[in-house]
């Protein structure tokens, strides 16, 4: 009997939770705010689904209800992607080590 | 056009890059590289999606336009936002992830053919379940984050909103979500889908209103986690590995942060979620007799610090409110010129989100190796001459160690009272968030500095 592909995805999911668990525990507490903003940015990879929905309209009718929701989701996710990565970048650039004695 | 197998491999690569992005945050040195990995992963995921559809005629331009609009708004916000507003920003971003998840789920429900999920009214059962979960969690994330945002922004009062029968009502709604999902899957009725969404929006709203302002670190982390689970739910629907991996990462990340925050307050997750904390304790503190307090001015504070050889600074949310981080750094610079050793002590729940204080200090050019976590520095208070508490309150209250009756008993606190002298910058003697008096105010070695945090710090610098 063949294994349902869902099981494979479930395996990826469960293993990723464990990876997440160990990786996040290793994040230094002083970087918890950038951690939140970067997780914000990467969870917006949901834009992938939005793009599929947006491009699904037929050539004579680009704007059907489904693709309009897709377009809106693209914008929302894009705000997060650009905003999330850039604000993380901005924060991380501020973390500096003590300068060597003058 | 990219084959399905090839694009799956690319999605896997971008998932791995996202893992590396989080891994990079283990130290400030590697973090910038980590962020770069994250950006790379995102570019790969988006490019592969375009290539795998391979249809560049219809709608492609429209997609790019919407992408650009969102991108510009996001970039603009990222450059303009002041660091003190990070909690609001993160809450706002969570709400967008939630709403995007809802929209994608709606799009998939209306046009399942585009996602190979069947046809309208005849969607594959598994996909429909995954879609419903993604949509419901996304909706909860959205409305919950909006409330969190309003509370943090001060548009809505930070005090908990409670009413009779709140918990039974919430429980009822949560059960109805499960029932609705079941009915939706058996009937494929689009009406039920909309009702499910409406109910989920409602419960997100109801879940967050009873939670008070200072519990926001837990709420933000929790919503962070939800946004991850919503993304994972959609990832299952779309059969997309990048989305599943990311959803799991973000979901567990938020869960761990909530756990750390709860531990920082010695409260169980359920205690925070059920809310109402800090609303009922007010009466007990008012009945207490007036106790003598020593108060001083900037001159006294400067004198004490000039004669110290080591100073520990304890920042809290009040510092963020007063925007005092730059003034504080200038004061510390002056102290260092006088060969006084200065370090910073950060309590896990200081501020309104995890790591809030660290970012503000970093913004004010405080080197991160002078900033310490509670466990690292707590033993040093006994050897320090001066503790400078600026904008923190409950996290320094020794009552947490001594009085089992106190609502904050057992919460890990900074041992500020062990210092030779304590300088406490505060506007008034009013109790902190937990609604309890801070014993530290009345200690022999405490000097209260009643003023705005920023102004007081500047005045001290002048007097040094």
C-alpha cells in the first residue's frame, strides 16, 4: 500500500517543530525582538499562495473574486516581508560590541 | 515552466534558509548574515512560484503592482518606525500575516481548481480541513493582534476588560468553531465557511480584551505562535514545504517565547490567557498606612554615583515611555569617564515585548556586552554600590521573595535591594502593574527621584 503524501508533509511539519524548538532556544535573549520581527517576515512566505491565487484568473477576467483576495493577500504579505526584513536589518545593525579601549 | 519536483526542491531550500535565518540570531555577530539568508530564502520562494506557474501574460503585471505597493508600504514603515514602537509594529505585522492567511484560504475556497484541490463545492476533504484550520487560526491571529495593537498604541485602554460569563462564552465559541469545521467539511457549504470566519474573528477579539497591558509580552509571543500555525495550515492546503517548515518554525518560536515570558512572571500560561490580572488588587494597597520615603534630587543622585565604583542600571517600560535611553547612555558615558564600572540588568519581562529593552539600549549605542540577563547579573547586585532603577517597578519588588500572600510571589526578581544604595526614578509612588506596593520604596538605602525619567537622567548628567 502506498503512503499518502499527507504523511510526508506531516513528517516535515513535526520535524520542523523540533528544529524550531532547538534553534529558538539557542537564540540569545537580547535578540528576542529581532527574532519576532524576522519570524514575521518569514511567515509571510504565505505570499506564495497569494501569488497562485492572483494568477489563477482567466485571461479575459483577471479580477474574479478569488484572484482579488489573492491580490490583497499579496499586498499584505509584501508589507510584512519588506517591513519585517528591513526593520530586522535596522535593529541588528544597532547591536554593537564594546569598542576596544581608546 | 518549472516541474513540480524541481520547485518542491527549491521550496525545501528556502525552508532551510529560513532555519538558518533563525539560527543566525544565536549571537549578534552572526545575526546579520542570518537575516540575509532569510531574504534569500524569500526571494527563492517567490521566484520559484512565478516560474512554476509559468504564466506571465494574465495578471502578472497586476501581481507585481500589488507586490510593489505592499513592499513600498512595508519599507516605508520599516525606516520610519521609532524603536520604542516595536511592540505595536510587531503586533500590527502579526495581524497582517493572519489576514493574509485568511485571504489565501478564501481564495482557495472560492477557486480550488487553481490550487489542484478539486472544484467548488467538491473540495478534497483533507484540503478543506487544512484550509478551515488555516483560515480560523488566521482570523483569530488577525483580530487578536488588532486588539493587542490598539492596547499597545494606547488607543484602547490597557486595563483588562472582563465581564460575567466571559470564560463560558469563550469556551462555547471555541467549541462552535470545531462543530462548524465539522459541518463545513461534511456539507461543503460556503455559508458555513463565512460563519466560521466570522466566529473566529470574534473569538480572537474576545480572547485578548481581558488581558492587561503588562501581560502584552505573553500576548505578542502567543500571537506570533498563532501566525505560524496559520501559515502551516495554509502550507498543508497548498502542499508547500517552505510554508510548512516556516509555519512550524514560527509556531514553535512564538510558543517558546510565551513560555519564557510566563516563567519570567512565575505565572502559568492559562493564568495569563484567562486574564483579568492587575484589575482586582488595587484595594489592598490603599488601606496600607503611609510609610516614610526618602526622596532626593538630581544633585543627590549625582553625588552618590560619583562616589560609587560600580553602578548597575535596571531599565523598564517607563524608560521606553519617556524615551530616556539616549539620555541614559550619555549619563553612563560620563560615569565611565570617571572610571565607574557600569552594567545593565534586564528582566525577562521588562518592557512590552521580549527583548524590548535590549533593542532600545542598542539603539542608544550601548554595547550589547554591557547588557546582562537576570541570571547573569543577579549575584552582582550585592557587590555593586548603586542600582539605578529607571522605569522598572514590579520586577524589582523584594515582596516576590518574602510575602507568600503577594500576587507576584515566586516571580524571579532582580535583587536590587542588595546594593549599597538604590536610586529609583519614578513619577510617583503609585503601585506598578500588579497593583501592589513596592517595598523597595521604603528601604533605608533607597532614594526616590520623583521626575520624568528622561529629564532626571539629563539633570544627573549635568551634575556629575
